[in-house]
C-alpha cells in the first residue's frame, strides 16, 4: 500500500481512524497527558502513543514535555488547513447558491465560497449601494 | 494495517491520496468520463478506475452509465459532511474568537461556531434587542 507524505495526505490519513478522531475530540476540550488520554480507551498505552505519534506527524496535535509528563493539545492550524482544502472544493453551483443565500439574508453565517481564508475578517465581496 | 469502514473513515482515507484529490478537483469543474479523467494522468486506465471506485465507495463521487459511457461527478453531500466534521472541531478559544469577530464586523462571513449546519440559512444566534 502506497503511503503519501505530503502534509495534506498525512492529515487525511491520520483522520481516517475513529480512535484518532476520538483523541482529537478529547483534545479539543483541552490539553491532556497520555495517561488521561489512555484512560477511557480500551487499548494498550503503547497503541495510544502510536496514534498520538501519527496525529503529531500529521500536524493535527502538538506535545510538550514538562518534567516527566508529556502533554498533548490540538494544533488548530493543522485542523483549519485540512478543513480549508474541503471548503475550497465547492462546485460552481454551490458557490452560486452560497452567494444567493448571503444576498437574500445578510445575517447568514454561510462561509464565502470565494474567500478561502475564513479567519480573515476583512475579506468581503464588494456590494453596490442601492 | 487496520482499515475502517465507517463513512467518515472511508472519506478521509479516500482523500489521503494526491491522485484522488486531483480527481475530485477535476470533477468539481464538471462531470467527466473515465477517458477524460485518465487523459492528464500518468497512470494506467485501470489505476484511475480503482481510484474512482475508492472515491465512490467513500461517497465523494457518483457515477452513472449512459449507453457505453460511465460519467462521474462529485457528490457534494459527501464532501460537505467531511468538511462539517472538521468545522465542528473548533477549540473553545476559536469559538470565542469566531463570535467576537462576528460581533465586531457583522458583514463577516465567519462560520458560526455554534451552528454546525452551515447549509441552513435560518439558524442564527438570538440577539437581545437594545
């Protein structure tokens, strides 16, 4: 089985496992040690460490060692980059519907299909004044 | 190597390959036959068919046969479901920043962190009238 090592392939590969998605879910709530992450899971500590290693190599979590305890936390940038790839894949019809929706209801939070950087507040399509 | 067969794992697994992401990119532009999809790729027709089978099993593309030609197109629902999983994984800090951003600039298209159904235009956080 061919494995790919580009960042996006590593991220999607890492998320293709329910246990690893469960670990991401747990870490979204806040940082945790390997022991805390292992506790609710029915697997060996070494299996948990292996999953965390895959997630860290994929840039989805980060860890730091304080004394003897290694603490993990999510890497938001990695998760947002992966989400952005999917967000950019909207069909022309979806993009038109997004724009129509935003036009009909300006309070809608529909993401702008033409703007891939959702973290930037000032990118907004110009509107003609009535 | 353990493979998982739940829809989300299949989708992430399918996207963990650059060629398959390239096929999705091509199909975002519009439906295409296997011959058209094969043309720009440096691989055998059978490899292309195999990649398309993985994408179709993951619910990311659909195909239909008209006469002797099988035409593929993206399955937007599958792509949006996968994007939604990532969109829902925002840390409490990211959610607070999203809300702050939306508050400071009501024209911002920042997705509502509390609303996971981005396709629905009427879900919006209630505001107290001044």
